[in-house]
């Protein structure tokens, strides 16, 4: 592998000038590499700041076009919708997930009517924004039920597909849900609706600010360790991905992002499938905290994002996706 030796070989030669550094760069980021998450909230005329995520907002449906216009102008290929659900609409079964007038359905219809296929729209398939206990599925004796939860996820998937969702992203980590969702989509005439599986999702403390953003933070009882992965493991991640590919996933996600670069790389090396990384809310909030308090420079954002590309991610879900021009120079 090593060709040549010092002093004939000086690797600093190619680093000396900017033109030369540009010439040999191995990775780069463009707007095509990003997915912008958008938080939705009921009401009118609101662009509501989220305390735990400075610079990120919740939008009411009537204000949605501002942020979607921006995403299209910045040439982002896709947005991801996440609902903040009023406490009054939550219950133990998360039935609001199946309400065809819920805020995600309303947003999907509006976006698809106005923008057609100018931009892809992705939606989570999971019950946590809608359950009063904050878990991603149905609970029995404090345990999240697998097969019973899948039944509800099938209805949620179909509903979102009907409303125009392009990419369904099951984020609940139930076993076997990708295959069941694929079968049900095909049976019901949604052969072209894609599935992005959150195949490797760790039980993580990096999700804290997101749970605040969707209003499930103070509701969550216990933790999600009985369904999300243990961060001590990586072989298990490959088994999860292998299963989801077999079941029909078009793309897979690794989440959180930066602390799991080894997993992104392993998945990419083992499976030739589009791998997405999620730079989650806790990563965002930590970076913002460091920058706001002058502990570090904002160039730290680009450095963090480039690491995803180096590890092999095809795209990155990032709360910075609407502000890339301030990040990528
Ligand atoms: C819900 C979901 C979560 C995130 C995306 N979808 C939180 C969780 O599993 O508790 C986290 C995203 C983020 O932290 O930015 N299934």
C-alpha cells in the first residue's frame, strides 16, 4: 500500500496550496446529500422556536410553504415531517396516528398538491408522537408489543402513502415490520412508495431535544431499550440491516450519527445499499451550544457533516440542511 518513502515522498507537497488540496479531495458535500426534518404544529400563523434546539422551529400548516419553498430553492431532495401532537390528542393506543385529519396527513396533502414531485417527502412510521406513554408501540405490562404494534403501523403506513408520502420510514425497531409494510403497500397499489428503514437505531440519550420538539419528553415512561439497539453492539447492526434488506427496504438509516460512524462504515462495506445517517437532535444541540458559547467555531459543523460522507453515508438527515450555504463554503 505505501508507495515511496521520505525524503523523496513528502505528503505535505500536495497540501501546500489550496488548489492542490482541492484537486485531491476525496469527499464533498452538496445539497443533494441532505434531508431536512420539519416539525409540524396545530394552529395558525406560527413559526414556533424549540427551546432545546435553537434555530429550529415548529410550523403550522399555513406557514409550511415558507420552509418547503426554502428547501426546494436550496435544492434539497427530500424533507421529513414530524408532528408535535397536543397532549389532548394522545392516548395509550396512539390512535391519532390513524386519523386522516392529523397534522401529518394535512401537511402531506398540502405539500403534494402544491409541489408535486419537486421534492420528496418522508414520514416516520411509529406511534411515539401519538402515545400518552411516549413509546413507539402498544404497551402491555410495560412491554412494547411487537406483532400487535405492526398491525397499527400497517394502517399508519397505508394512510401516509394514500396522503402522498413518497418515503415511509419505520423508526420503531419492531421485528419484521419492513416485510409486512412492503406486502401491504404492494397489495394496496403503492408499489412505488419507498421504504427507508431505520434499521439501526440505538437506544440513545442523543434524542432528548427531539422528544421535546414532538412533545413526548415528559411523557416517556422508562426507556426504549427493549426495542432500540444496545450501543455496546455492532454485529447486531449488520443482522438488523440484512433482515431489512431481505424484507424489502430500499434504503437503511443509522441513527444517531456521529457517535456511530463505525456502524455507517460497516453497513456500507457489507451491503451495497443506500445508507443514510441521522445527525440527531442531541448532536445538533451540542454543536449549537459549543458555537453559541464561543467554545468552538462554527466550522465544527462542516467537519462533523463531512465525517458522515467519509464513513460512507449517501445522505444525511440534518437540522442544518436549510442553512448549508453558511456551512459549506
Ligand atoms: C421516533 C423518533 C425519534 C427520533 C426520530 N424518530 C426519537 C425516539 O426514538 O425516541 C429522533 C430524532 C432526533 O433526535 O433528532 N421514533
